[in-house]
């Protein structure tokens, strides 16, 4: 008996491969048709590669141009803006939705994708797909990206060894973040650290962090007021045709609707 299935996202669950192909073509259209052809060809041949590594390849191997950390982050943000709303609007791969709806209560479903994890989770929520999956996993943040972001904010750190949320509020949100690096330690208010990272990448101060090699994996919950209901998630589920009672039961299992007045 099958106990778990791990899905890729683009082209497996959602017809979104062409959305990302068009986004890369748009980003490099000013470089000429031949560059666009090489860029889109490499993208299609390397579906599991993260966008930052693809962009670095384009600059190093196709354009033969230097690429700063700041420019790379800018290009990744541009790509995200171009694709997120279109991916949310993209249709399911034929049969995928029906399969998920039929078996999600019997088999543990997971998503593993090269899309940045926070962005992937936003897309899944806004499409109303969260209820299908036990876990949604995208590409982690690189330690170098975090060090560069901290540096632009005026905090000089070297090689990051650990990131520790310190102290939590009654609802579980971190109060302080301690960054341990090869030249010492840096402590920041969690809200400030979140804004340095980017509120689109780190959705809430309700998070934990795990450093593994060159990667940092942030895990957490929420992008709102901390009461357990995602407004984008409910909108996505409603748009997908689920009833109010079904949606509320998903977010608050065991709760019952009752008239109290």
C-alpha cells in the first residue's frame, strides 16, 4: 500500500512551466532573440534547478557578464513578480485535482520543488491547495544571501554558522534573532530581521531556522494576525468551489458553527 507521494509542482500538478518560460524570455528580451532562445532552452532542460542558479548560468555562460549579489537578488525578485499571479491562475494538469481530492485523506501528499519555499507556499495557499499536503518544500535560502542582505542593512557579518530565534511571545512569535558568524554574533529584533530578509520571503516572526551546509531552511506559520486562518488560503479554497463549512473545518478541525444569539 502506498503511504506517501512526493510531487513536483510545475508541470506535474499545475500547467505552469510555460509561465516561467515566458518570464525568463521577458527578462532577457532586450538581449536579442538568440539569447532568449538559449535562456529558454536551458530553463526547459533543467526543470529542477533553482532560478538563482539558472540566472547565474545565463550571465556566466551566455551573456559572459559579471553578476553582483544585488543584481541577482533584483532579477530573482523580478522573476517572482512576473510569475506568482500567473501560476496561481494556471489550470491544473489534467486529472491532478481529481486525484488529490480523491486520495489526500488516505495517502500523505508532499510537494518538493525548486521554487523558493515561501513563494511556493503562498502559491499553494492562494490556489486553495493547502489541505491536500502534509508538507510543501521549496528551495532553501542561501547563507550568502542572508549575509548580503544584512550587509546592505549595515550589519557586517562573515560566514554564518547559525541563526537562532531567541525568546518568544505568548503566541509563539520570535522576539529576537541571534546570528552566529565566524567573527562573532549579531542580535536583532525579530521584526527587523524579517524586514531585512524581506517580508515576502519571511512571512512572519513565527519561525524556526536550520542551517545545513550553505543553506538555511526557515519553517514557520502565518502571514497575518496569528489566529490560525489564512485569508489567501480561504479565498483560494472558495474560488476552487469549497463550501464555507468545509473551509472552516480545514482551519479549525472539530469546530462547529452555531447561532449564539
